[in-house]
C-alpha cells in the first residue's frame, strides 16, 4: 500500500516518449483536476462510470476523498451502472447519460439530453463533465495492455494536490507542508 499521500507511480512511464506530447497530456490532466466547477459527487460518479466502461482496475479501486465527504458511499457507487433506474438525483443521472453518450454513442447527445443537462448545469459545468470524461479515458492503453493493476489491496482514498497531481492513501490537504 502506498504511504501517506503517495503520488501514483504506475508503469505508465514505460509508455512515455519524453517529449512534448507527454507534457501536454500531463498538463491537461492536472488542469482538469484543478477544475472545481462541479460538485465532487458528480465528478466522482462520472469518474467511476468511465472506470466501469474501461474496466480500469486502478480507477475502480479509488474513491475521491471530497466526494466521500459529501456522501458518496458504496451503495451510491453500486447504482452507477444502472443509473437510469437508480435513486441517484436527476443531475447525477444527466451527467451519467452524457458520460455514456460520449463513450458509447455520441449521437445520443441530442437536444433532449442537452436540455436535461441545462436544467442542472451551467455551460461551463457541462464542458467540465465532458473534459472529465476525456481525462478519465486517457489511460485506456494501460487497460488494453492490462498493466493498470493497482499496487494496493481494496479501496484507497484519491485526492489531488493544488498542482492537480493525484495523491493516493491520504487526502491531499493532509500532506505535510514544506
């Protein structure tokens, strides 16, 4: 298990080219994780929906600290796959419908879905949901090669530092300063 607030150190380094593309991808991921326009509950549900589709063992084994503090529990997580008939609130269902559309059938993102999203989210928040889906889909090559096995057992806490870098094991705000 990683130590307190450990940075995720996965075998992704094997697939890095050391060039500008790596820098841009890293900068995008960190910038997206610094975005705070969405309720952390929506961010977490979208993240876990992406994990379900991609079958990402790392993402499935993590729980976003801020979302857990706002009430996301394993009962809620269990409803994600069948969100249309779940007890999740209407905003969460709309965000998950958009996630499904982006990953599986973009044509489903029709005027009806756009109207539903606008009932619950601003344009900036809708854009943030879309960018969350992109961010949480960037690891698909790791899953395809089955090298995304987490080095810990069970569930771990996930948080992000002010720099947007992931921390596993302890909430980022618990990190020692200095």
